[in-house]
C-alpha cells in the first residue's frame, strides 16, 4: 500500500513494484489521478485523504478484501508550501502541510500497525525529506519541521511496535517532482539549478532501486538512503567533468 501513490515518486514506486511482480494498492486525493493510476498500473486505487484515519481504515479494509493482507505500507503522501518565511506563510497553508505530513503519517502508521498486529506481521515505511536531518533551507521551515517530526515519530515507533510488526525510514534524496521544483522565482531557479543538476535524480532512476529495498530491507529500525554522504561527495568531485542536466526541464 502506497499513500500518495497516484503521482510523483509514489506512482513511480507503485509502477516499479508492479513490474517486480508485487500486488500493489495506492491512494490519492484526486479522483482523476486515482482512475488513471488504476488503469495504467492495474492496481487497487482509492480516493483517500491521509488526514482522515477513517478513510485510511477504509483503504486498509479494501486492500485486505482484495488481496487478503497488507505486508508493506508506505506513508508516502506529502505536500509542501510556498517558499516563504514562517511568519509570512498563510495559516491555511501551514495547517495543510502539518496535517498531511505529520497527522497523515500518524494516521497511516496507526491503521497499518493495528492491522498488521492483527494479521500477524508487516512493515511500515515512512518517507524522510528536507529537514529530516536538521538541515535548514530558508522559506521551507514548516515543511522541514514536519519531516523532522516524521523521522522522530518513526524512531519512536521502532521502540513501540508489537511483535511481528516493524517500521523503518526511506530517504529518497532529491527526486525531481513537483514537490521539489515548485515555488522558485526566476532568480532562485537559476541559483538552484546548478546544485540540483549535481544532486537531484529522476523518479525513473530512484523508484526501482527504492522498490527493491522496500522489500529486501523491511526490518525494524531500517534506514534506507539513496543519496548517501559518499554519493554526494562523489558527485561534487566529478561535477566539473560533466553535467547531469537541468532538473527544471521536463
């Protein structure tokens, strides 16, 4: 099960898992994207808002009804906000980001862990992002705070989960989706393009690798990182000898 699995990295993960032979279910908040995902991937797809625990419970029930059980649950759904300092960020934007990125992970984890305990086991993955490691980017303070909270929550869950149930963290690095590239002014885009050309990757590059690790590394406290410190150092060292492309260009 992949929340937010109808677009971006979530959709890429769903596609990769299907191609690897796994049975997959996804959810999203847009009915059109849900229908498109169902048709394109041949998976169970439902409209569900992660801020509603009841809707996620219905999603769990639908997946169990279709497949018999849910072995892996990925809390992937996430949103960002306008690149503004905290005191300029409209209250409704701040609340939406906190609701989806924090409450959504709490809801998804609660539904999945409860269901997995009842069925005898399973694994929950939560997604890291900007801020998980304490790094600060101006204008993304609220988003970063939610990702820091998600990492803390996952570490806490690893000490609390019932027998047979495990949790872990997926760190996909900088993946080229709307979540990464939105909100830049023209000047900011020019400054960011160089850095992202070194560190960012396309969904089709990251998703198959993550999909394999979602299955093979499903153990308690697991921390799967695509963009490791060694990889970052290598990319900066080799950057003068080649260009990986402009991430703002489709």
